[in-house]
C-alpha cells in the first residue's frame, strides 16, 4: 500500500489539480491520495480576498468528489496557527504506519525543501514526489534530488507531469471577467459564483444553461429574446451591456414556480412578500427571481433591482431598470396591439416608452378587473413628474 499527500492552498482548486492528482496516482501506484488544503501557510501570505480555509476545503471536496481513491482532509484547518507539513505527515503516518508516504509538490517547493520546518524529521517520514516537467528546471531538479539523496539518504520520486502552479493565480484574475469556468468545472464554479468568491461574475454560457434549466421551452424563447433586446437597448442608452445581459437571462428564473413555491423561496431567505404580490401570482416571480438570483448567482444590487421591478416598474427607475422593463415588454417574440409603437418609442425616448408600457398594463388590468400594483402607480406618477419637469 502506498499513500500520497497533496497539500496546497487550493485557492481556488481547479482541473489542473485534479489532473495532477490522477497523474501522481498512476505514476506512483498510490492506493490512496489525501488532499490537504492549507489553513495558514507558513511560507507566504495568502492574497487579499482569499476565501476562508473552510471555503477552500469545501471547494476541494467538490473538485475531487468523483474519484474514490482521493479523500480531502481538514487536518490543517483544525490546527491553530501555521500549517506545518511535518504535522500532517506524522498524522497520516499514524493512520498508515507500514505504508510508504509520498508528499506531492511542485518544482519551486521541492527546490526549497531544506528550508522547511523540521526537514530532517520530515524526510525520515516521507518521500518527496516532484511534478518534474518544469521548463528549464530539469537539471536543477536532478541536481537537488542527488543532493538530498547524498545528505539525507532519500531518493525523490519524479512525476513526468507539469503542475500548473500559476493556474490558481490566473483564475483569481479572470473570474471577475466572467472567465475561467472551463478551468474549474461546474461544481466548483457553482460554489464560487454562489458565494461571490474572488469577485467572480458568472460566465454567460454557463449562466444561460443554469437559467434555461429552470424554464419551460416557451419561456426560454422569451428569455432569449429579452436578452437580445436588452443588449440592443443597453447599447442605445449607454447602459453596461453585461449587466443588461445578466438581468435579462435571470429575470424569469422563478416564473415556472407556483404560488406555494414562490412563498417558500421568500420564507427560505426571510423575505416578506407584500399583499399586492401575494394576490397577483403573475407578479410574484419578479421578487422571488431577484431573491434567488442574488443568493445563487451573486448578482449586484443594480441587477437585483432591475429584476425586482421588471414587471411593475418603480419610482426612480434607473436606466438599467428601464432597459430590462422594456426588453421584457418588446422582445421579438411579443405580439400585441401597440407593440410596434412601443418598440419604436423605446429607441427614441426610453422614459416615454416605459410610461406607455405602464399605461398598456393598466388598461389590460382594468379590462380584467384587477388592481394596478402600488409600485406601478408610483412608477407612473414618478414618470409623469419626470417628464413634466
């Protein structure tokens, strides 16, 4: 039986870590590989904005969950103070006293091994296993390995694989630009987006996939049309296109839910649903959709407010609010009396278009004997005052 230990900050964990683990298991013939996220690394400070050790441990669990040969341990999270490798090695040695233990590491860490805490004791209890395909460092790795053998009587194992030490750094830089999904995989990415780690914003292909899975096919066509229209309107009126696109993709994610499910979402997130929304099921999804989008996709306040008022409008609507309201109203799949006038007006006078849209809604509600939502009344009054002013 051979045991491997794969330590690191996993900040964040990514497919490179997963591939490296598989390469090490195969190259060394490991029976078990323990992945051990570092709590407080002794050699370097973690970058500002790094998620908590518990969060990184959770993400590592998600990344490695599909391989039964791998277990993720919280050994270093449970210890106070700096995470010293010798303590981890000795603890795992107690679990497997008769098994050889291999400590996986990248080239840079290997070449600094003699500076590690209690290095002689460390080398007595494990064999370094180095991801040795580092460009331009093959000679240095071989020379250092020979030195360790001569001085400590240990012969490091070399793994013909390049550990992607810079991928986590790269991911921290690009996640806020809606990139990096393909490098971390769905479960880790979902966790990053849900909690907003690294200032991450959801990649649009991934976001569409998540949103469409919550909709009926007919509704998907509407959402696609709304996104298309929202981007056009955003370009026309100087609204950030990525925010308009995000709001449009997510604006109807709870539309399929019945009244009971809508209210459960409010209860889950401790939100009070006002009586006017409770009485009008068609409007509920704006509030529950905004709530769910905030908690599952970490949307910003501007997108939250736009989704929240996309059915009713509100007083003091922002440009983004107006863009989503109109995009939802006039997207290419819509067909009702007055829609062509509304489409033309939206690109000439956005405020007037929103006001006209509210008039059409009020007329429809009167014909059905339904009351206008107070937020719509407030929006109409505010728009009249704005236009008159």
